[in-house]
C-alpha cells in the first residue's frame, strides 16, 4: 500500500482565520487506492457547508487520473449545491504533479496556484 | 547478419510480475516499473512517466478487467534495443466505455494521459483477455 495522508485546516503564514474557506493539505501517493479518502474528505467539507476549498498538493508524490476525477467530481458537486470553487495548490518545484494537471486538461474547472497565499488571495478577490 | 542477430538477442530483456488485482498493490506495480525503466536506462523523469502510464493501465485492469484464476493480473516488460515495452494483461473482455468524455466527467482520462506520456499505446482485445501495451524509446 502506498503512503498517503490528508489533513484539514492547514495553517497559512500570516493568516489566523480562514472564515468559510476549508484548507486541506495532502501528501504521498494519491492513486485508486487512496482516492476514496480524498473523495470522502472533500464531500464531508461540502456537506458541512464549505463552498470554497483549497487543497494543497505540494507534498504529493504521485497523482493519477482517478484523483483528478475526484477533484472534478467535487467541483461538479459544488456547482450542484449552488456554486463554489476548488483551488489546488502545487508548488513550482513539484513539476511531476503539475505536468499531470497540464495533460489532464482540467484548468477550466480547477484553479491551480503556486502557494496557499496565492490561492486565498484569489478566493478573497472572487468571493 | 549472424552477429547482428546475436547482438539484438543480447540486448533483449524481459521480466514479468504477477500482481494481485487489488488497489493496495498499485504502489508495488509502480515501484516495479520504475526499477525496470531505470535499469533500462531512462532518467528519473521518464521513469516517473512510465510508472504513471502503467499505473493507469493496471488501475483499469483492476477496475474493469478480470484477474486470472489466482486473482492476479500480469505485468511484463520487454526491452528491445532502445525501446521498452510494458504490457498489462487481464482476462476480461474489454468493453468500449460509455463514459462521458467531457471535461466535467469524473472518469475517462486514463488513456489520454497514457498517450500523453508514452510513445505508443496499444489496446489488444481478444476473446480470452485484454492487453494494454505501452512503449517508450530511450531517445
């Protein structure tokens, strides 16, 4: 079994309260084995009312098409619930994960940012 | 000619892994393929791409295919000259997907991603199984 983790309410430098934004951070390998945990965690936040989600994948070492599908599913769920957004954070250094996002062609659905601060700034601007 | 044939044989390498058709074994498949690709001479980035593509094929076999009588699917590597070919075989009969390929669909991206990272992707369907062949050359 591959190594995978996901946690909530990750800290952002200089920001103490995130308001209605759910901040999650994941690491390790997100494959077909780990994707159900990611799906469950995102669905849980949406179910509890979060409409703006930030998911930091900077420490993810592997991501496959099922994980991309989970993220697309979360975006569609937000749309069904009346609107919202999912921002994915991936540091420039993580070229492998960024490359998969480029090839997957989901940039029209999922905003991709280089840092948590950049993602939060965008969410604050767009509401 | 004889020397050429002998040389080709010398540079032909094969290996096989029989993998329990379980999601928890995907990391084993990736590690196996990364090691095989590295031993063949690919750099770390190409090894990652090859492991990614094989992971997609193995995932498809686990999700949609059928294992052999031992509950396993077969992953093999064949190195010929400059080219490494990886085959993922299961014993189900491939059925063309009716998945919605729109950008908003959750599924249906696997083959596009494989094609984006490998030189060739072949789907071989027969009455006794389905094999996905993925190949990439060193140069």
